[in-house]
């Protein structure tokens, strides 16, 4: 894949985001998404001007287990009365 106006191609190394023109992005979207999933940032350009950026999503934060420890009343763990269980179906 070549890039417009001498910008680094998506395959070249370097800390700057890769620049890819829109037509190339349409043609090679799956390959570009694979690079983004691996942590690479890619700039999409139209007529040599940057218009958008493909960036990896931040991973979902891990849930912290036990954060309510000591805050839930012991009655929470008691069995429900029969009449309430019937209302739940």
C-alpha cells in the first residue's frame, strides 16, 4: 500500500501514525483493522489532508470483585418468603 505525498506507508516502522488515503482504506479495510487491533494508529487522508483516525479502543475496565464487601446487609442472603417467590413466577 502506498501513501499520498510521501507519507509513511502502513508497513513502515515509526512512532507516528500511518497515513492511508481513503481509497486504499476502502480496498484494504480488513488489513488496516487488523493493524489497529494490534495497537497501531492509522490516519485516513483525502487529497493528502488528514480527515480521520483509526485507533484501537481502550479495553473495557475490569470489574472489581468484592467492592461491596461489608456494605450488604446479611438479610440480603436470607431466603425470600414463599409469597414473594410466587410473584416472581
